[in-house]
C-alpha cells in the first residue's frame, strides 16, 4: 500500500511539473516590432531579416504608435529614419518577443523586448 502511495505521489509531481513547464502562451511565433513615436517628426523603420526579407513601418506621426509588424526571427537590421537622419541597429531577434522601438523628443531611440510568455 505504501508503494502505491509513493508511486501516485511521484506520478502526480511529474504531471504537475510537466504541466507548468508547457504553459507557454507563445509557441515559436515570429517576433514583431512597432514604433512608439514621442518625437516631433514622422518616423519610419525598415526591418531587414537575415533571410533577406524586408518589412517597412512608414510615416508614424508624432504622438502615435504603429501596429506591430511580424518578421522572421534571426539577425535583424533596423534602419530607423527620423527627420531625414538614419539610425541603424543590428540585433538578434527571437521567437515570441515583441519589440517596442521608442523615439523621444530629442530623437533618442530605445528598444525594449517584451516576452509574450510573461
């Protein structure tokens, strides 16, 4: 009888651990990015993936945000254009992440990664 209880306890613990580890909301979904333009000029972003695909988010007005645009994961080059100035950034982009690219009034650019599983 004691062996049955221990076996059941081990089985229950295994199922519980397996259940918690597989509760990810996002399963291998492509990353996405948007522009949050807090600057004073229109802003655009070109997202070029390592596979050669290009996604454009164009003419985001000051004080607005663009919708998210998805692209393939991997090494990605962002070309951000504000007031005819280009800012280029290359980063590794992973599955299941959203990236907020923020532009402030001084044209300072920051990017924040948001894990969709949190």
